[in-house]
């Protein structure tokens, strides 16, 4: 039975999409069967993997509303371990309004993804930068959450809001939901503020913070315009090495959890 993991943080630009794409690619390269679900209507995950959403027949919006089986909307991403993508489209924004008065509106994504769970080792969901209905659906569909964090002054403030939302979803809709881990992104070792914020995050979340930190690396910002994960675009770059390390650390932690 596969594990479903949301990558969430209501702040924009913290590395959710970069981590979704590159963790999915690393896990695939490490032999895991992976599905990446693009749950952000902006579609950066889909375009960053070279999928032209205007040319796909079906996308997450159709699956969300139950019009199309999720299986039918999946595209295959090739290179460095293949993985699957459930692409999105700007139409997905409409879900927030269309479901506003519908009962159990937080469960639509869980329902759409349920038939796929057994076909993958991991299903990763890239969330939009908000705590609206799409993110609530992603959290309701998931077993756990990975929180990408950029170590800057306001990071912690946003974090408490996110943790409150996770607790709310857990208490109301999805008892099994837990925080899988926090990933420090765009890490700059020479910056004192980065160091201080990272220390505070570690004091609070302890072993849930991954030891692997993702440095600021220009290859990571370039690779989406080539439609490739960084391990394909430049496998020797610091970005590729750190996301491979994150994949390995993630899998090691899963092994420990299963053994407990
Ligand atoms: N480690 C990194 N080094 C350099 N640029 C990065 C890194 N992580 C993300 N970026 C860039 O920062 C911007 C925001 O990242 P993104 O993953 O899209 O964040 P989010 O999905 O949280 O909004 C993008 O332009 C991305 O290419
Ligand atoms: Mg994003």
C-alpha cells in the first residue's frame, strides 16, 4: 500500500515545487514507484517537467470532480528513473468556488486518489501557496506532510499557522495525518540569519527536521525551464546531490518507521 504525502507550506516561493519535482525524481532513481500530483493551479510542477497542460486531454481538475478517473490523466516522466505525473491546469482554481457549498468538499481529492494508492510506493502532492480548500483536500488525502522551509525571518510565523491547519484537518477529517518532516531549502551556510532560524526550527521539531539541507543552487532554478528534474539536467550539481541525499534519508526514515 503506497504512502501519500503532501508537500505543504502556505508561503509561496519556499521550495515546495522544487522539492516535489526533485524528491519525486530522486525516489524514482532510487527504485521507488512514484506518482507526483500537481495540486497547484499555477501548474509549475507540470510545466517544470515539460508537460504542456494545454495539450493534455485530462488533468487534475477533471479527476478532482470525479469526471475522469485519475489513472486516465497520468503522464509518464522519463529520465533518471521514470515516474508518473498527474498534471494540473489553471481551471483547478475553480474547485474552490464550485465546491463551496458542497458537503464533504474536503474529501474530493482523497476519493480521486484512492484507487491509485496500491499502484505506487509513494504519491507526493505539491500544494498551492495557501491554506484553502485545495490544500485542505491534499491534507485530507495524505498520510503525512513534508514542510519545505526557507530559513528566513518570517518562516516561523507562517509555520505555526500551518501546524494549526494540520491539527485541524487531523482532528476533523483525517486522524492518521502526521508531520513527516521539514526540509530546509535555499540554505545559505554563510548567512547568520539562516543559521539562527534553522537552529530554532531544529529546537522545536527535533529529529523531524531532515539532516539533509538543500543549498541555494542555480541549477535548481534553471532545470524547470528545460522541463527536467535536476538529477537529469545536471546530475553532478550540488542541487542534484542534495536531493539524492534527501531521497536516501527519506527512505531510511521510512524503514525505521516501518520497523517500529
Ligand atoms: N535550492 C534552490 N536554489 C535556487 N533556487 C531555488 C531553490 N529552490 C527553489 N528555487 C527557486 O525559487 C523559486 C521558488 O521555488 P518553488 O519551488 O517554486 O517554491 P514554491 O513552490 O514553494 O512556491 C523558483 O524560482 C525556484 O526555481
Ligand atoms: Mg509551487
